């Protein structure tokens, strides 16, 4: 990021993507137009990639969440697992990881039976083995990232949270 002010703006918008430019300006000491220009620059540089509504999975009929670790049946095959699992709408996130498995998927489904069907489809259509961890509760998720800021102290720098 360009400077501490850009970082602060990004953190504010990560916590509340609907924050108005006026409120953003007040929180950062900028004018409304200066806040708008900074946000537009962050968007153009790709620091801010988009804005989205965070839905309550239970309210939309998807109360069961699980992490599914996957690895291809054939380790010598091309690594196209991400492309193969992308077609499954139940897969919310796909993470490439180090360890025994190649990817960890975050999935949301309506029921244990729906999870069982998804796992069978993944194994068959994506040609992967799976290991599943069912989520019992979610104390928090979708937290805004917090990056250390640098404060100038007596000519030096000191990272702070």
C-alpha cells in the first residue's frame, strides 16, 4: 500500500464496505472528495477487489458448514483440482495448502445428506480423495484483516497493531 492513510482506509472499508465517503473522510481527517479519490486509487491498484454482502448461511438454508481436505487420486496428474471443484456451487472457498492434502475447501450445504452427496460427487467428478471436518459452531468469521501500521517514534519506526 502506498501509505498509512491508504492502509487505514482499506481497514475501515474491510470492516464496513458500505461506509460513505463522508464518514470515511471524517474517520481519516480527509475531505469527502479526497476520501473518494483515495478509494478509487485503491480500487484501480487492486488493493480493494470488490464489495459484497455477507449472508447468514443458516437464514438462506445452508446451516451445515464443513472443511473438506482433498488430494488427487493420481498425484502425477496435472494440478487442476481447483478448476475441477469450482463447478460445485456448494464450495464457498478453495485454498491451496501445504501438507498431506493439496487443497482445503470450505463448503456449505443444507443437511448431512447433502454433504454426503457432495462428497460422493467430489470424489467421482473431481477425481479426489476427501477428509472432512464438520463445523459445529462459528464464533466468528469474515473478520476484516488487520495489518501492522508503522508509527514514527523519534525518527525510528515501530510496528503497532
